[in-house]
C-alpha cells in the first residue's frame, strides 16, 4: 500500500482515473456510465447506505420527464421551455435535461425501478408543481431509493471500486489550476487520491440550515468546491416546505390533499386568521399537496399555510398536522370543485382526514405507522424546512465546472433557478451524470492521473495544510469553528429562509467571514473530531456563498420566489432573465444562456455523430 508521510502523519495514497464523490443516484449513475465506457473509476462516500437518495422521499416521490403516454403533444423543446419559465435557468442545460430525460428514464426501467405502466405499455404520468402538463411519474415514496439500489447493483456487476467511510476534506489542485485529486477523511485517518478527473456528486448542502428535511446522513461537499475556486450559480434559490419532525419527511401530496387539521401544541386551530373564510382555508390546505414548496407568489394562496406555521413558530409555538380531527365542521360541504373532484376520483369523499388519507394513499399513512407514529391516534409535528437547493456549482452543458478537471452532477450542480418542476431533481441526477460521463470518456480517457512522486510534488503544500488542520481538529482545536457553523445554521433559519431579512443576512455574512478567517483554538486537551471540523469548514464556506447570492438577489429583484421582509419589495421580472453567480463570497448577475434551437438536419447530425464531433469541449 503506497503512503505519503507529512509532518509525522502517514497518509494513504490511492490512484484512479475518475474520482466520484458521492454514492447517491447521481454518483452511481456517473460511475456506471464511466465503467461501461472503460474508464477506471473510484466512488468515495461517507456511507453507501447514507445520503439523500437512499434516505429521503415523500408520499409519491416524483421523477419528471418527457411525456411518454396519452395524446398530449410534447417535445424536448416544449419541456425545456418549462424549465426556462421557472426563471434564472440557462437554456442549454434546460434543453439537455429535457432531451436526455427519456433515455435516463428508460435506463432506470431496464434496471428494474418499478415505474407504473398501463396495459398498452405506456408509462402514465401526473401533473407536478410548476408544470401544467402530465410529465411526472413515481415508483412510490421511495423512488430515489429504488434508483440508487438498482444503480449500485449495476455498478457492482461492472466492477466499480468503492471507498466507504470517508467524507471529502478538500479538492487538490496542480500548479496549473487543474484539479488533480482530493483529500478524504474520517476520524482515524486521511487518504489522498490522485485523479485525472473529479466528479462532485455529493448531494445538496445539508449543513446550511438547522431546520432541514435532509436526512441526518446527508452532509454535502459544496463548500469544498467553493474553497477550490469553483463558481456557484443561484445558491440563493431554495425550496422550503412543510416537513414532519422526528421522522424527517416531506408532508406534501396526499398528506395535504386529505385536508388535515392544523393545530398548535394545545390542540387549537391557528390557520383561521390568515384566510378569508373556511372554504378558502380548506382549499389552500388541499393545494399544498401539489404546491408544496413555499412561494412568495402564492402568499395570497396556498403559501399562506407555510406563513402561518412560520408565525406560530416565531411566537414560540409548535405546529401539528392532526388527521384525527377536521379543520372545520363541514369540510366536504365547504371545499371547492377542484378538491371535491380530486377526492371523488380517489373514492375519498369521506368524513375524517385519516379516512381520506387512507383512501387516497394507504402507503402514506402506513409510512409513519411503520416508524412509530400512528396518524389515526396522534398528531404529527411539522415545520417549514429547507428541502432542496436549486443552485450549486455553475456548470456548462456537459456539467463541467469552471475549474479544469472538476464536474458536478446531482443537487450540488446549479442547473435550476427560482422554480423547478417537482421531480426534476431526480431527472437531473441521471441526465447530468450521464453527460459528465460522456464528456469525460470522450476527452479525458487515456490520460493518466499523476503518479506518487508527481502528485506529492504538485500538492505538497496543500497536503501539509490539510494535515495541520486534521491534527488541530484531533486535539479539539477546531471547536470554535464547529460552534460558529452551528450558530450560523440557526441564524440562517431566522433571517435567510423562506422569509428573509437583508440586514440580518449582512450581519451574518460578516460573522461567517470572520469565523473562516480566525485560526484554531488553543489545544483543549480533549479529543476532537476531524470529520466534524472538516464538515464545519465546508458548511461555513457554503453559508457565506449562499448569503452573498441571497443579498445579490435582494438587490436585483426583491423576492423572486422568496419573501423579503422589507417593505416595497416586489418580484421583478429581471430576476428570471439572470443567473446569480458567486465566487469567493462575492456575487454578481449574468444573463441566462439562451435556449438552443435543437433539432438539426439528419444527414449533418449523422455525419458529426459518426466522426465523434457531437460531444463538445
């Protein structure tokens, strides 16, 4: 086993052509495609059973794709326009996501993900949030888990190498600025990896907020890309929505369409004052099912539900969904036509929220019962939580970042903007990772990573810095950094969530910047945790970058999906035409890249394809 010794510490040395950081749906698909193309690949992750893909979901977790059933017209161009309508989205990545969705979907079908089809073989679909067409499908509440499990089996069959039990500590750069490997850490040791290419597939930045619905096993590594100099896109745009506590789970879909009662810790209704009348209140609860994300544009509609939960929490109260009791005396007589028609189609025009839930989606009710919460007997505590970051590393149409040798796919890639159709994130994990693998196989295959001595010469100074950081963390010398990250997460909940306060964000930005500049504590004499210290550093870099992006967003447009608390702000149209790019804590706006025309003359495309000119640099 090769080793490097620096400052008295032995560091294991590994080598691979492509290092994939993360073993979720994006990382596994990238590794699978690379190995299929004959590229040597190593997948590194803290846990092969951790992360969002294997541990998150909702009542009907969605995969969003080109329509493949029925008589409604669809095309990649039409679907790409829906992505663009969300605002702050680049046209080339939107078109690529649309064009690749059917290919990605059918691969999952062939791998055994049980997406439902009708007797004619069509894969039927339903409407998801931010799209009026029928493009969404689901394999149930654990769709992403099925995806990851089937992709892992395919990787195993191909002989993909895995390194489990290590988180990304930092990305390493050669003197020419190219990524040339990484430092991986756990609480026992450091591992150095020499790689020609690194693909960041580490999932969303789960450590930015205290109140999130990310699973506890999700950590994220966006801050490592920021530290390495990669530009970020749209880190200001997040999805926030109602999620249960204890069992971290999105309470969207059937949980809202069953029209449960909203109660505080004393069992009192608390929504009433925010709505015109009972019918308005009940219909808004119902619409939270498919309008689950908070949206400042719906503060006269369904997002009033989120606002009232936030207000209750701000007063020190606790909010609950209660499926044992009705929200009003005559629910079925007070709901509008939309809700009544939906419940009728589901054979759920029944008295009592729990009975309606069981009729709509029995698995949704059983999900909590299997985890110790019987919704027919007890209420379910909820909060408005951060669920998904629509931004991340800025990438081109091949999911390359602006740092040579570094790609990003999955939630850590910043391809979405103000809004995105529900389920499009699962599609992006597959299409983005496929396109990254295609580009790597076309332009990087056959180029070897640096050997042992070359690697050490190229990154020795960086490695020495990381060894010093690891040693101080072991001795408890990074506890102040960990405390600063924990405090910052709590402050983000208050001033930089669904409701935002620019004054508070400016102050927090300065505090986070100061925490990153301050050196280690004096040795505490107590054993510390290297993993916690590296995670804290990663989170602080991400929080600072997100705050810079949010402050830029506030100057540009005021709201754009989120609600700033200052008076006189509005959702300006300019926000939809720009991406918000940030680097090293400084943000600016750039015009979105236009939507490509697509298509092409068949003979010309065929010739380019035969001559390997389709994949661009």
